C-alpha cells in the first residue's frame, strides 16, 4: 500500500449536506476562508506573500487538493454533487509542520528548570532509557500523534531514542495515520548512560536496517540521527558519514550550537575543528536534507557554509527560551539564504502548539529587532518548514496537486479571540491567533484528506 495510491477520505460528517454511505466517493469539498503563503519573493524576512480567498473552497480527491478558488466558482457544475464540509466562519490553512521534535520526551515536557546539559542528564536520558519498554513507546507514539493532530500539526521531523524499536514504532503509528513524517533512531555511543548507548557498529547497522525498511514507504522518510556531536565518538561520526554517503536522499537530523557550554565542550572534544558546524562538515553531514536544530551560536562563515550546502535550520524558540539557551538571529539566518523551519522541540520546548511556538518566534525575533508579521509567521510554520524539509512540492501550501493536509482554525473558539477577531482584518485575526490560539482553535485537522483530529471535525 502506498499513500499515493489513495488513502481513505473522511466519510460521514456533521457538516455534510447529505448522508454519506459506504460507496461515498472519496472526493469532498472544504469551504472557508483559504489562507496560505505563496512563493517568497526573496530570502529576507518580509519577502513572504500571503494569499487569501474569502469564502473559498478546496476540492479534495483521493488525498490531494484538486481545485481551489472562490466557493461560488468551485462548488458548481462538476462539483455540485460533492459533500461539503462548511467552515465558512473559519480559516483553512495548510497543515502545520514541526521541523524538530522528540516523541520520547512527551512525558518530560515542562519539567522544572536547568540548562541544556543538566536537563539532558536529569530528565531526557532517564525518559529515553524507559523506551526499552516497547509498550510504553507504542502508547506514547499514539498519544504523541494525537496531540500533534489536536494542535493542527500534520508533518514532523522526529527524533526517537537509541532503541531501534522506537523508530519502528513511530513509523508504524504514522503510517496508520497516513501522515508525512521524517524520523530516525538516535545514534549515541559516548557521554550518556550505558543503557541508552549504541556503538559505532550497531548504530550504523540498525540505522541502515531502519532506513531500508522505512525510507520512501508511503509518506515516510528516514533521518540519520546522531543526537549531537558530544555523544558520538569519531568512529560513530565516521559511520554516520558512510550512511549519509550511501543514502544521499536520506535526511540527517541533529542539534547544533544550542547552548554556550555545549559549544565550549564541542571545542574541547574536537580541537581540530574550526567551529561546531565544522565537526559535522568534516563528516559530510552538512548537505542537502540535513536539519540542524537551534543554530544559535554560528558565525558568518558557518552561515555561508550552511547556505551553500543546502543545509536547513530548525528554529526552536520555545525551547531556546525555556532552557535559557539563547536567541536565534533569524534575520541573519534568512539573509544568509539558509532554509529555516519552525520547531517546537518538545520536550525542551514546552508546547505542542505551532501557533504558540510561532508567537515565541515573534518574541525572540523582536528581541533581535526583527518583529515578524502574521504573514512571516504563517510562512515559517508552513511553507518555510516544508521547504527546509525539502517537501515544499508536496505540503506547506494549498495549491491544486498538493497533498491534502489542511487545518481548520476557528477564530471564535474562545470568548477572547471571538471578541478580538470580530472587528479585525484577516491579517490581524491571524496574528492574534498565533498569540491567543492553541488546540481549542483547531476545529479539524485533515491529514492526506482524512480528518485526523481525535475529537473534532467530520467523523473518520
Ligand atoms: Zn531537540
């Protein structure tokens, strides 16, 4: 089964105008205000373009968007017979894309205090060691995906633990949901508890087996996932280099320059490297389809190198302020020409909501004299993340031909946002939803044309 061959589409809906039966066609329409981002005019903050269709409609067939336009034009003639999910008071936006998150850290979200290295020791490593229990991993994976969908997140780049099963389990769960997901088993063979260490040999072998099992299956892709330079020996980094060479279309997913003490430690561990980025570069890991979370402490040479190599940044503002790591210079990152996505980095980040995470990106950028508009924030959380993950031709906007990952946002879901949006322009409403909105405002989450929200929207 491949998802492209057609996943199941929502059948039966409270918004339907007609009862659906088992032979209901897989096509349906969504009606509402369509809001997404067009291609950016350039690499700078502010170059993004907002596209709005008031009272618009999307026709979805077989998991893809096949038509888009004003409802009055789209919902007639050929489409007149289709079931319509009517969200005329809501916004239809592209599924939100989380470019860096850890599913095994779901249960340590919002744990008290401490900076990165202490936080890893005290919370992360014990939580990840508990994933030796595959039942716990399975139960967590199901909860994790439901929480993503509840928050309107339809695609994510996910770190597992060092247990190979942790990657199998998240892939199995994502495949059942028909979602687009990139994930990998963490590789780490030093500077962490023995219970969660692999070796250069086992890390290579298990990653390769997982990659061959999952990469390119349905909507799934594999990421070679060394945790970060301090927890991989030179032998393990050589093994990741080999994998990255052997599988050029697989992803590389890791952390970079998050915290000052971490950067200093990397300098001690790899004295021959020019910079932290250079450690990865020496092993061929700075390339197309490489995703680096954080990237706070980079210099201009690093940024130039990342841009030239086609490597991407996962901007993780909630995590960066929660762990006191620092402020990404988002403007410099973008102006260097580096593709940049938005990320929650749960559990270092303390919200699954990409709306809230975008509001934190606004605050962090504001502290760097670059306040971001509603358009910039929407772009970062959708099209920008998709381009950073090299899937911008499949998800991230709502043109015909794209996969039908669509989120319905209800501005009236709470009294305050109802009041705030009552007399606001569309752009003002969108901006306010980033700050005041959360999972309560997600009225439906369509993943590949199927409603995946655990509690709302048309029945699956
Ligand atoms: Zn992380």
